[in-house]
C-alpha cells in the first residue's frame, strides 16, 4: 500500500502508443467473449462451482498456478529481489515446490475421493459442522477483503504506470471479472486463467532475455550486482547462517521450517483459492498431476520475476529506494522495478503486451478470489447455515449473484482501504493467522484416524488464537520479537515465518490432546477421508511416463539442482 | 479441454498469441523503417520483430491445430 502511495508521487512511468492500446483492448474483448461463450456450459452446480470436474491435468495445473500469479505478486517480488537479492526466490522454490508436490501426492487423493467441493467442505466431512463454519466464514471474509485490497493496489499501480484514472481502472477491471465469472462460473475463471498465464509469460519473458544480453550473461550480472550492492545478493543459502548476515534478517530455520514446512504447506494445500482449481480435474490422476505441472512452472517463475529485480539492481542508472523514502524524495521505489525494466526494453506493441500481462495477472488473481468466495459462500455458508433444501438451480443462481455481490463488496473494500490504509497490514496478518493452523488441522484429519471432531475444532481455534496473540504481543511490546522470532534482529518476514510455525504447532498439539480425551468417530465413517482406511486407486495400469510419482521426482530433482546452483 | 465439445481452450490462446504477435511484428517493422528519436535500450536487436514473429507463428500453429471441428483437446 505504501508502495502504491509512493508511486503516486512519482511521475507516470510509461506512455502507451495506439498499438499498445489495441493489444490491451483486445485482451478485454477476448476474456469477455470467453465468458459469454461458456455461459451455456454452466447450468448445474457441478458445472458452475467445479467446472464440471472435467479439466485436464494441464488446464487445472496452469490455472492452479495462475490464480496465485497476480500482478501485485509479480511486481512485489521483483521489488523484493531488488531489495533483498535472490533470497526472494525462496518464496518460489522452497516456499512452494515441496508443498505443491505434497498436495499432489499425499493430500489430493483425500480431497478428490471424498468428492468435496471445497476445503471447508472437507472439514465438514471429517470434523463436523462447527469446523466448517469456522473455516468457511473466515475464508469468505478474508477473500473478499483481499480481493478489494488487491483491486485498489492494482488500480493505483495502473494510475502511476499508465496515468489511468483510479476509479475507471477499478470499475472496468472488476466489472469484467464479475461478468465472465458470473456467466461461466469456475470454468470461465479457469479458462481465462490459462489464457492469462500464457500472456504473463509472453509479456514478461523478454525482460530477462534482453536484460541478460545487456548484462553479459549470468556472470556479468553477478559482477554488476556485486559492484552495485553486494556479492551476497546472488546467493540463496550461504548467507542464512545468522540473522544479521543477510538483508532479510532471517535464519535458515525460519526459511525451512516457517516458510517451507508451515506457511507454504498451509497456503498451497489448504487455501481453497488454489485447491479449487485442482478439484476441477477430470479424474484422480489428473488431480495429482495438476499440482506437479504447476510446480514445474512455478520453479521457472523466478526467471520472469526475481531475475528482472536483480537485473534492475545491476543495470538501472537510478537507485531505487524504500517506500517511505520514495514518498519524501519523489523517486522510484523498489516495487517499480518491473515496469521500469519493461519501459527500458519494450517499444510499441511489446509494451502493450507487458502491460496486458500485468492486467492479466491482476484479473486472474481477482477471479480466483471471487470464484472461491462464491463456492464457499453458496455451499458452505448459505446452503449449510441459511437455506438447506433448495434446488440445484437455486444454488447456481445464488452462485451468480454472489459473484456480483462479492465483486461489489470488493469494490467497497477497495474504497475503504483508501481511507484506512493500515487495513492492508492487518488483513494480511489476519490471513496468515488462519492458514497455518488450518494446515495442521487438515493434515491431522487426513493422516490420523484418532483425530476427533472436537480435536479438529479446538485445535483450529487455538492455533488461530495463538497466532493472533503472538501478533498482538509484538505489536504492544516490540521486544517480544526476541521470543516470537527467536531474535531481536528479525524483520517482519521472519516474524511471520516463526509465528506461523508456532501457531501450526499449537493447533497440532491441541488437536492431539483434545482428540485423546474425546470420543473418535467410528473408523467406518472415515472411509474416503483418512489415510489407512481409504482405498487409493492403483496406478499400476499406466506407464511410468504417466505416473504422478515419476514427474514429482523429476520436478524434485530440478528443485534441488536450482538450489545448489544458486547456493 | 473442450467445454461444450466445440472450442478448445488452446484455440483461444492461439488466436490471442497470433493477434498480439502480428500487432507487435507490425509495430516492429514500422520502427525498423521509421526509427524513433527516443529509443529503448538494445533497440538495434529489434526485439519487436523476432518476438512478435515468434508469438505469431506459435499462435498460428495452435489456432490451426486446435481449430474448432478438428476434435482435438
């Protein structure tokens, strides 16, 4: 948010030519055309909320990744790479790949075989209505809030980068998303997310290619980064031995256990925004392959996000500064590095495609939020708590209306954020409060037959409350950071990592203790929900090249090699 | 995936890449013939021409291969 404010004080970064406008307008026309085309294919609840469960592994996998690849993510992490160096790549590699493979191989069978329509829906099947109510209400609330915040931030970025009116940007983008999601449901969202994924790559890939040519390859880039900042900026692991040895103020334990084992596991395996895409797969093998395909491409995303940030550090003639300093000096902040690099290399046409990539990223993220909200609202709140016995057509109609209403609430949130800018910090913290404990609850539910409904509910509640408590403790007494994050030198990101780790452990501990003193459900009721009592279909009939395990190993080896190369 | 059994998602992607690629290629050729006074870095590489051409070729390939009625998904 402050970044965007900093941008307000700087001058417009790029000027679009006629051909650039044509490319941007063509994009809007195409996504709307897809929405209208798919309207006829979204008549039943299964069609509207789960895309008919007929997506191939490739479509589900690219959509799974695209829903996460928002424009703010692209610009924010490119800025983080400028500020922190290649350490930012941890959020794409150890902070994503192991979790995505874990989802594919361990958790997906239970989500898919249980035939649940959502993550809160799985909690209902496994732990009962109270756990579902807690998770679905939190999720729906957070989703529309996040959607609105992203909407406002992106409109602010468009204002600064392109000089576009902020109200028009919010209105045009959100109405477009509302139309194509309300018409075609999840199928339309997925369809457009795959298109957006391709456009993001087509628009952004040229920057690292030309940047490396200008810098003299990777060795030239490293030499320039060492001269402009420090040689440590191009090392992924070697500076993580001490909190004070790296610009992020983080220790390797925070990255491995906080980010890799808790935050990313929580996000990629239990955040319904991304899991919903995989639930749309046509069969279990496609559902297992989709996150693996997503992981393969996720591993490559740093080449269009982190590399441009490093190239900016090496090549830009101006020095980018922190957000506060940019506001005071009128200079450019870290987060502007991607549009600055775009403007550096891209002439007419290419610039339009690059801007389209940013807009596509924004819209795919927003459509992901809206379609996930719609499903959770309709199935897990409206049908579960308000109107239980309506027809399928009624719920589809509710889905369409809740799409429009969800977007309207998001727009309201966007304007609320304009007046109360600190909301963004609080909401991001709130979002993290819930994801880490949810991972412990869902994982224990899937792997431990002894976990009871009371254990699941109280574990989830205790984990969330402990996370909120730690956050409030540090807010009231900053010296508490030495206890929560294990070091007084820890920065915000490090604090988030450790808070997630502790809250996950609290959730797991309370779930175990309460489960041990309460009555478990009969094992027969857990078939299709829990490991050990669920029959997983054999894959022995398919060739090695079609087995998820084979491709997971390939992706895993690539992940290890990348970490060694950039050690 | 062919929702409704008629048009593949990859056809739409092919059309998108083809149209964008042709527009970028045309803009690149115009810049080659009429070089602007203010130029981007590495202008002499004419990235618009080869990147636009690449996208157009890729898009044309997808659009033809996944054209409606060919039964491919």
